[in-house]
């Protein structure tokens, strides 16, 4: 009797082991496309891997424009499971939005309605806002005044001293012109953009690059977003962060799951994690806008000049209109800025 019992246990153990091996063989990696900055992704993913050690993550970081192009190119044969930290204006493109499945973490219900899709396909835990990175040394050397607004940047003394991201390639570049056009209207908005273009030295494909170019003294003013300005100040560069007093644009970083995913369980677990207290604590290090209730700007951002409540500064962007107008706006922008 004892011998037969031992044999039964051995058989059961063998079956369990075979099940574990089968499960390991069948486990699917989770592919994630993101437009978050490289240094953010590195730290966030280290924490995510600790929280979900059983998940094999494949993460591809792309600029907003490149990520949108890739998602559209792969529409008939999707290669990713999760879209993470992607400009909501791009996420609302019907060709991308219609490929999302309905899923929002339970914690997403705590977000204000503007930070989550009405149809339950996306939510935004973070965002970023426009800022000028002004090199104070170069400003002094060239006897230039400190700018305070977009209108200031059109003054002739700044000719050749401005650099900003292209809205066609960068979410940061897009949020800047979207706020100007929605705030001023088409005629006055395009007039301001034309006058800015006269002073523009170049357009970049990266939202953070203009700030990095300004902080080294290559240009006086890099039109960028708040976080690289804060980083530059903290690193000791001669930079002052200026939040424009007019048409302060911002963008939300949306996340969602593609309906085509072969790994919906892990995709949902990952999105749940992105709204966890652990993730929120990390966002404070990098983000000027965190939509999770109770999370305030970091001490570094406040020291750099970011107010306690940034929501009072932001122009109320209509993201659905921004998405609908995007193609025509970019076409006009290419014509207006052609050299």
C-alpha cells in the first residue's frame, strides 16, 4: 500500500513538473512600444521587472512621430502588445485608436475624466508641458533680454538663437503649435508661427534636444519641455526655465493594449502597475504632470521654477480636435516653415 502511494505521488509530481515546463514553454513575451524618454524607461522598467519577475519584457523606445509611423505601418500585422506613454493626440488617430482593446485598470477610475478615454481604451498617468530653456550666459554675452512669452520670441534680436522640435516628429513640437493655433485661432496662430520661423535656427526630431543644445551654449533658447530644463539646472548648466505666459501647451502620455495581443493577461498586469503607488513615486522624478491624485511635483521641479499647481498654467487643449486637425496642420506647417 505504501509503495503504491509513493508511486502515485511520484506520478502526480511528474505531471505537475511537466505542466510547469509546458507553461514555461508557452509563456509569451510582452512587447511594449513607448515614446517615453530613455532614462525614464530604464528606471521604470527596472521597477516593473521587479514587480513582475515572471514576465519577459521586450521594450522598444521611439520618438512620438516614429512610433506613430511604425504603428500605422504594422497595422495589418501588429508587432506590439502595449502602447505606453504615447502622445494622446496620436493615440486618438482613428487608425491607432480603433486597434485598441477596451481595458482600464481599476485605479484609472480615480483619474479625472480628461485623463482617460470615454470608451475605456486608454488612460494617461503622466504628461509634459512646454518650456523655454534659456542659456543665461549666452543671453548676457549677446545682451539679449529674458523672454517671457511666445510673442517675445518673435522679436528680431532673437534671430538665429531659437531651436525647437518639429511637430511632425516630436510630441513636444506638436503640443507647442497646437496650443498656439487653438488659443489664437488659425489666422493669428499661423501668423505667430510664421514670425517665430523667421528667428528659428533649426528644427529637431527630439523634444529634449533643443534644451540640450541651449544648455551647452550652441543657441540661446531651446524650446522644449519642463523636465530637460529641470535636469539641466540640476546638472549645473547656466539655464533658466521659462514657462511661456501665453498659450502654454501640454500633452498627455496615453497607454493602452492592442486588440491583437496574444498576451492580454500580462498586458493588463503591466498597465495596472503603471498606476501603482510605486510607479507614481518614480514619475515624480521625471514628470511635471502626474495625473494620479495626490502626487505633487518633485522638489527639483519646484526649485527649477515649476509652480505647485501646474494645471492653472495649462491652455485647455481640445485633444480630439487636435487629433482631427493634425494632418492638415502638419501640411500647412511644412509650407509655412519651408526655407
